[in-house]
């Protein structure tokens, strides 16, 4: 899995590429923890290039989402599709996560 960070205005976009699974989901959690330490308040997790997610990946997304909510920060998860979307639907988590269809929608949601 590869993580790339880019910034647009005051919003940090984390582009995730590869598989979000047991072997590397912790990297996303560690990255977000470091960003929170730096007082970053607006995040977008872009899953456009993620083709596979397992329970560890789901667990990290739940951790991130709950941490951001508790801290009163802004988060959007975008470009969820394919098997990742199916897993979120099967686990009934699509309503739990702040999911948007496009990066533009995510920018609006994280920016407000």
C-alpha cells in the first residue's frame, strides 16, 4: 500500500493506493495520528485506487472516523467503489462513514 498526501486550501487529501489490509492498514492509522499531532483539522481519505479491504482496513477506518468525530474535526471518505463498497455495504457501515461520491463533494464536505 502506498499513501500520498496533498493539500488543497486547508484540506489534506490522503490518496491510498493498493490493498487496505492486515499487513498495511496500520500505516494509515499512524499517518493520521501524526497529522492530528500537527493540529491538522480537515481530512479526505481518497480510496479511488483501493481494490481490496479486509477487517483490519475497516477497523482503521472506524478508528479514524471516531477519532475525528470526537475531536470535532472534518473528514470525508471518497471514491469508494467495487469490492470496497460491497464490504462497507455488507457490514452496514456506509451510513457510519462520511462517504462522498467524488473528490469535489469531499472538498465541499471537509471544507464546511
